[in-house]
C-alpha cells in the first residue's frame, strides 16, 4: 500500500481542494439529483470544481468580514445541500472548524451542540432560522446567520469573538456516547486527508479512477461517513459527490442512473429495502456501478443483492473516532460474502481481539476489537480526542490500543466478522442512539421509577429503540402512558431517538453491583413482545414537517 501519511504539516483540506481544482476545473464537484432537491429547485443541481472555488473565495471574504478566522467553530445546519460543501471549505481555508448539526435536531439538542462546542456562529438555512434562534437563548450564545440561496453568502451580525478549536482542527462531529450526552469528536486536517487517501488507495475491486468516479450517498453530512469518506475520496480524486437528502427506495435507482453514479455508499438497511422491490429487467446495473461501500448488510441479503444488481458490496468497519487510522475493509477477495465479514486488517492498521480480562483470544473466539496504527504514533489519523472531556479520551485508549466496544471474531485467515456491540447503542437506520440519552429523558416523567433502553430487531431499519419501564408507586401503565412517554422523548430529542417499543415491567435485571444485565434485558423485552405486552409506537415516528426538507414520509 502506498505511503498515505501527510506530505507536510501544511497539508489541509483547502489546499487539497485547490490542487484538484487546478487538475479538474470543469469536472462536476457536487450533484444533487432532482428527487433530493425538488422542495427547493425545479431541476437537478450541479456545481463544478471551478465554480465551487469561486463560491468558496466569496464566502472566505464574507466570513473574514464577519470576524471568523483561525480556531473559531461555526455550527452548520445546511442539510445535505451544495451550501454545506462550500461553507465547509471556506471555513477550512480560514483555519476555522465546522460543527455539522442535523437540521432535524430538537431545540435542546441544538442548544447543547452550540454551547458545548463553544461555537462563535451558526449558519442555517432560511427554513430553520426561527427555530434555531429560539433554541439559542442562553448567555453568550452564538450569533445566527442565514445562508443565502446563491451558495456563496450569508446574512449575519458580528460573531462572538472566541477561539476554542485547536490548531489543525477541521471539524467537531458529535457522536452518541454510552455514558452521557453526545461527545464531540475533534477531527483534524490529518484525519480527513487520510480518510480520502486511504479510500482512493484501496485498489482491486474497489479501485478509484482519477477524475472519473461519481459517488452517490444518501448519508447525512453531520456524520463521518459522508463528510470524511465519500466527500474526501471524491475531492482528492477529482470525482463528483452525488449527494441525496436521504434514502428513498422508490427513487433510488432512478437517482443512481440519472446521476451516472459509479460508486454507491450504503447502510445495512438499504439492500434489504431494495430487495423488497419487485424485480425489474433494468435491475442489473453492474455495467454502470462498479462497487458499493458500506457496513451492516444482512448476511441473508448480501449474495442475493450482488447477484440481482450485478456489483459487489464492500463491507467495512470504522468509527468516527478511528477514521482511516483504524479502518478494516473487505476490499479484496476472499470477501466471505454473507458471513458479516469486514475484511483483514491491512496496511498500517493493527488489530487485536481480547476477552473481558484484556487477554488476546484465539481465532474463532468472540472478543472486543482493539485497533491502532503501527509505529510510534498509534493514534495517527484517529480523532484528536473528545472536546472538553479528557477523561473520556484517556479511557478510550488502553496501552496504545483504541477500545472499540465492538465484539468480533477473527477467523484463521485473519478475516474479522462482526458479532455485536458491547456498548449500549441502538443503531437505527445508520443513526447511533445512546441508550443513556433516551433513558435520561424518560426518567423526567413522574410515573417512571427506572427504565432501560435497548435495541430491538427491526426488519427494515436493522434495530429499533426499545424501552423497558418500571413504574413509580402511583404510576399506571397502559397505552396512554406509553404515548405520553413517546411524546416526551420525541419533543426533547430527534424523532429517530423516540422509543418504538415500550414495555412496562415489574423490575429490571440487575447485577449485584446494580448494573443492568444487558443480555437478560434483551431477553426480557423479547418475552414481553412475544407475549403481546409491549406497545408498538413505530407508526408514530415521523420526520418533522414544515422544515423545508423534501419527502417527509415515514423514515
């Protein structure tokens, strides 16, 4: 594998972008298919590298006039639009850091992200302006600016002048933790550049051709997959990001064909939903799409998807914290299709599988996955730490190894197979939901004495949020209370975090040290479901309406 380390300390996303502009000025940089922008445009939208560079230059001047510069943090609530890309690059050129926030976040989430990050400014789309201003009412809150529709502007008063970001920070991405509120992962220029360089160096069945690829993704830009992987891979190779606002099975293949996509990014739920569609003579699309890259495809669907649609799905493993410093991918044969295999650690990535006592396990035995980089810098191209939480940063590493919390099995040929997550996370349609965050909201209700949130199986979304509730002495369980609890979470957090299944139980399974026995908890929830004693609230989970985002049907 080629040397992927930065050529110099001056490497930056902005400098890499300028180099690509010089090489491929007329290539498409970002394309938004019609299905993804029909709420705000009458036709598909495309911006070339040269036009994007002009827009970035204009934005740099406007940000500088507004007082934004080195080490500022700026919240971006710009959905999956072209505006996001040009604002991100303009901030990078100034040495500022972006804090991408889901535009569907609840008010208290918006306030938390802005306050915790120390953001000096928030740039939002017009449709979200009133909601964000109403959310940011605490003392010393950031100014709120309105992004203009020409991609290259915003209206804003002067921001609060403070510079909380570290030198070289490119973004602060929030990811669900297991012990409290979401943690802000500090991601450096080095992190982003290594993601793109690693991706473009895969080769073999996942080779990226300079200036020729068009990568389609429905994943949100406030996640590392879309921002650090697909965006950086295309930026460094002169390819085009085909950015959707979200995944819609009904229009997916139309968007793929019309955008001339050659690579797709997927989550495990997507192949399952696409396979449910009626067979079509146009299904084989392998002559156009060269490969898919993602994680979590159901083993039952992996081979049948590849046979029906005619291209391989490259399963990979990584976390926001690891970036490409710890990625493992099944990017060459044998891929062991249909076994949850995500490849053999390659290049400078090192992996270890340990038991509960920290001892390496034998092949074929499940244990926790630990990863690091070879050499003197085990954390090369990993995240730079959790913002404001040095204790959590330290706890994430053990003797130079990053503790992933994921349970895997290593086969005799070195291949890794995913088993489960040790961390208490619900992964619903690609969103990581911390059980403790949902539990914290449920416990606000006076009828709840204690509760536990856990993942429950869902054929479409992979997992759904389940909640076991122990009532206070005066609490009365029933459908009315279940709906009350659902609404409490739905009003406080993003809609996808609300419990889809609620069970009222006499007690929670606990250890002698009063920790929840998570395995027994899942078994308890299964028994409650099978016995018809749970309330299914999944039909109530809807994306918010009236926020200017297309296709707000059930997620």
